[in-house]
């Protein structure tokens, strides 16, 4: 009887073991990794923003005055013909031209000495003999000219002058024996008719001496050269000017001043001096009364897939996820990150199980998740959205681990996957600001100064080896062209 009882117990346990074994199933996941190639990003994805760089330009008023004095010398006007109007006149510059400026106007005074010869004739009748006498006189006058300056779209200074004159220390007098006859009222109409000619000459001289186009052309060419930012990182700033604006030409404190505004695309580039194709053609000039200095410099940050994988391993390796009140469990053993098209691919090597009553399903293998990366401004990190299983992974899960395909694992990964980007942003900000604080230069021809006030995440894109992010550094930037 005891032997029979023991045999029955043995048979029972055998059947129990067989039953339990039959209630446990194991599945092996081995999906293919996504193979879509990561191609070069479309330009629109990381297109830089249009910025305005201001370049201050100053001219000493005294320099213009000196050049005008050098150019306007000696005889300014001469009429040797008595036959047309019975008057010969020679006008000579009698002293230095004086120039003052205020706002958009310049005021010029020129002392002149005039030598005039007049001829008078008198006939008592047609058959009477004609009396004729020629007399000469000398006198001084001061020409005063007021010119308004403006700029044309072809970079010329336009000067519009109005001129008048005042009598100097000596006035024109004709001496006839004991008689002295004042000639001022006779000569003034002729002199006034010559004022416009003299004003035109002054305008031409001012326009010839203020060569705005030369300065703008120099600035346009210089800023297109890549500007070194950091030797260790081989970082460069590229400026691609698109349009030119200038503030009105104004005089203040002994200088003519204007601001040249270059509407440009700015971008920082690492890993070597970029090759640029210079554009020598100046666009039409636009005068802007409210020129604003604001820039948005595209800062490039990069995280390699290898480095990102190390970060994710620290976040996820050994981590256990539990769902459905503990009935579904998944453990991550390894992680790898790569790119596929415009999405990130997260490979997870996992084991897991699901329980239903006496039944247990085990599974092991790899799963591939695809997600869209983006820059999170609040956390200064690269995060993901729209996380989903790769198509091949999903097919295998539906066959072997349907429970995993239906639970909230993808949402959990989406909330937890994060690649910190704050240090790269801080380093880029620090690098750029340090160079601006120390007047970054290009071959001692351009000095940059400015202030970065804000960093704004812009775009993110994938390369075959890394994740690249663009952050817009907002602030102001001025360029000083050496020699201006």
C-alpha cells in the first residue's frame, strides 16, 4: 500500500511538472535593424536667420575742410570779355575755406577777392562823338553756402547747396575824378547769378571727397572672410551679407557719422576653416532712419551616436519596467543609438515576461524603437517624441510578445530618454562671448564686438555619425573695419 501511494505521488508530481512546463512559453526576438540611410539634411532644416551687423563709419570734418581747401584754390571765375556786358570780372579765393556741419547739413564760407573792370559809353546824339571810359575796381566778399547731404542707392553722397554772399571789408567803388560811385547795386545781380555755379562746384567737390562706396565695398568684402573664433576647436564664424542699409549721414562733435547695416546670415562652424565664394557685387543701398543692431548667430552643437549611447546606457541599462500591476515586466540589458532617415533608432536588448494565471510567457532579444528628436528649451536637452516600434519589431512582437506591443512601454521610453545639451550650449555661449569681449579679429582687418543676450533652440538634424543641433544666439554685433 505504501509503495502504491508513493508511486501515485510520483506520478502526480511528474504530471504537475509537465503541466507547469507546458504553462511557460519562451520566445526569442530577432528583428532586423532599420537600414534607411541618413542623408544630408535639407537646407531649410537648419537655415540661419537674417541678422543685422552694424559698422560705424566716421569722417573728420576737418579732413574734408582740408581737402576742399587743397582743391579750391586760385582763380575761381574769370571773364575777360568786355563786349558782351561791358564788364570783366576775376574772382580769386582770398583765404581758407571754412566748413562747419550740424546734423545733415554743412555750412561753407569762402572769402573772395574780386577784380572788376567796367566800361561806360556816352553819346549825346547819333552823329555826336562817343565818349568811352574804362575803370577798374577791387573789392571783397564772403560766399556762404548751405548744403544738405543725402545718400543715393548707388552709394553716392548727394549734396544740394544754396549759396549767397556778403560784402567784405571793401565794396566796389568807381572813381571818376573827384567822384566815387558805389557799384554794389549794379554788380550784385551778376554776382548772384554766379552763386549757383559756385554752389554746383562745391557740391561736386563734397561728393568727390566723401567716397562712401569705397568704405562700403571694403566692409562688404572683409566680412565675407571666415573669422577665427577658437584654435583648439578650429571654430569659425561665417558672415554671408545679403543686403546693405545705412543710417542717414549726420554730423556731430566734429565728425560725419553713419552706421552701415549688413543684413547677413551668420553661422559658427567647427572642424576647419570653411571655403567661401566671395560675392563682390554690392546690392542697392537702402537708407534706414531706424537701423537696428540685432543678430542671430547659429551655434552648432554635436553629439556622436557613440557618446549618446553611453549616456543612454547609464540611464537605461539594468532598469526594470513593470506594467499591468506587475504582471508584465521588462528588463533592459543593453542600449545602442543610431540614425535612420530623419529619425533616431534606439536598440534595446531586453528580457521580459507576462503572467496570466498559471501561464507565463518569457521573451528575450532585441527591439528597435524609432523616434523624432527635438530640442527641449526648458531642459536644454535633446528629447524624442512619436516613439514607436520599428515595423519589423512590431510584427515580431505581435506574434511572440503581444503584451509588449500593447502596453505603455513606448510612452515610458519617450518620457525618460534624454540627452543633456546644456553643457554644449554653455560652452558655445562662453566661446562666442569671450571672442566678442576680446574683439575677435580677422587678419587685423576686422574687429568684432557685441553681446549675446539669449540662446534659443532652433533645429535638430541627423548625420550618419551624430546628432547635430542648431541654437540661435541672439544679441548685438558691431564690426570695426581697421582703417575706417
